[in-house]
C-alpha cells in the first residue's frame, strides 16, 4: 500500500467534511493450514478498507469503502451524507492533535517466518502429535500478519501505528468406540514469531489429550472448581458487560452506582492495559484518537471504574477512558483491551493438591448464559477433569456447571502465583469453592 496515496486520500476526505474522522486499516495475512493429518491450504490475503464517520446537525453517520481510487472517494462521501440524515443523535468534541506513546507493536522478525518454514514446522508438529496416538486426527494452523492503522479527524488529530502477529492453533480429535468425541485444542497469538511457543503448546496439548483418554465421573453436588485462564471468560464476561459504559448508559448495568463497593473476593484484582507493548489488543490511541492508559477495574474485590468511548462518556458526564473501538464499517463502542488478573500466592501444584474432590476446567460448550446481564450461567463442560485426592483422574463427560458470576467470585479459595497468556487475557488459575455441578 502506497502510504502517500493513502494519506492524500484520507486528508482529502477530511477536507470535505465539517466534522468527523476517517479510519484506514491495511492488513496482510499469510496462513498455513493442516486439516485431518493433511496439508490443506496455503493462503496469502491482503485487505484494505477506509471508514468515514461524519457529524451533522447533531446526528452521526458512517460509511466505508475497500479501495482508495477517486470513484470510491465520491461513493464514500455520498453514502455517509445520506446515512447521517437518519443517524443516531450524537454530538461531542473530537480529540485535537496530541502526542501519543510510541508502542513497539511491530517486530521485524516476523519476516523471518517463511512459507517453507511454516510448512516444515507443521509437518514436524504433526509427527509429534501422531506419535502420541496414531488414531487421533490432527489439525494445525499457523498465521502471520502485518497491519497498519491510520486515523485522522477534522479537529487536527493525526495518528498511525503498525502491528505484527504470529498465531498458532493446534487440535487433536479422536472418535471413541461408543461414538463419543475427544477434541482438545491449544492456540494463541503473539507480537513476535515465538516459535518456541509452538513446542510449549504441543506439550500442553499432549497432556490434555492423555488425560482426556481417561474417563472419570462426578456426582451431582457442590464442588471446588479450578478455572484455567482459558475458562475464566465464563465469570469475566459478566464483569466486562457490567463495567462497559454502553451498558451503564442504557441503565442495564448491575454495577450502576456501585463504584468503590466490594463486588468480589478481596483476593481478586483486575486491570485493563491498552498500552502493554506485548499485548495483542494494544494501541497507542483508540479508534477515536483518545490516548488510553492502564485502568483499574477491580482492586482487592472493590469495583473501581467503567470503560467509556467518547459518546458514552459524553452522555454519562465522564471522560473517555480510551476504549472506543470500531471496525471501518461500524461506529465506535467501548471495548476492553488487554485484561490482567493479578497473581496470588499458591502454585498450581499446591492448588490441585489441596482439592479432595472437584474439577479442573478448560473449555465450555457454547456460552450457555441464561442471563448474561445478571451474571447467571449454566454451561456444559467441554473439556474438564476430575480431581480427586489432589490428583487429576480423567475427563468428565456430560457434566453441567451453573451459578452466578458475581456470587462465585466471592468464593475464591486460591489464586495461582503465575500469570499465563491466553489471547488478550493475562491470568493465573483461580480456584473457586461451592459451584453447582450436575451430571
């Protein structure tokens, strides 16, 4: 993508509106995919799009195009002026020109990862996993990506940043004689081409697969449940929804009027950090041009802050927290970035060893929320293991777990003393007592 042409296009568009902003995103992705033990595809994709947001007569409109030629410029402007007539009522100040942090979100070493290397590594991983069980079907996907984001507005803001990513996904699936399916997965994304992470994920996948081949049973009752970082979304999602400024503005947040109130165990502290350099959801400015900062959500069990974009901040008489995110085709909305849960005092070995009878969970089948806004959940466990007398005994099947996220987070027994990365979540294992389990 010619950066000069892009800049000229975006500035010309901004010069033809009274108030608004233009967001441009260019990405290149290269992927290698193995499916059911075979190399399935090698793909190289390039995507580009520009989104234009305009404010007029107290309303807002949005439009986008996928090219920067002159014809598309006119289409972009015509569509946005047509849309703004019927847009939502929004009108607030846009950010001025400002210095933003120089986050190192791009690693040049991403270019070292070639097609031949990824194919060779894929076959190496395939052989390693097949040695565990030749009857298992293996799927693998590697992806490397480079993207650039540009944002300009009518009030003088100018900004751009470049990102790199390297993603890994591994899966082993086995069809049991009784027709049951064992399917275990590992995956994550990184800013740098951390090839060593592939081997770590392989080892973790193998451990989960071996434990999954052992069958175990647990009776209906109330048990301690050890949540892996992968499983924590079950109890974190209601917090994210309730702490979102959009939910607060709509008056459906269970945390309304509860800032500085205790809502969880004093062992729990959570913060959101959009400027964490190694984070996969980091940015030096949000999609409205607001410079973000680390924000405490829960401190020792006490709720501290909502997240806001410019619109919700304006309506709630607050300041934007720099969490306004959008695609080129949508208007901004508050969204969390890199979420951190502070570590505790116990090792994972100690946590497992301290369980007489309970569960270790990794994945759930679907979201299963019966009332997301209130935090209620009722889910089938997709990947979970019985712990008995401090040892992992085997995989449990056809087991359901239910409760309320805000209630169970007051029943934390232990938090691990090590942080694990899972996507944009950085969290320890958390052991929670007295959760309802149904066979």
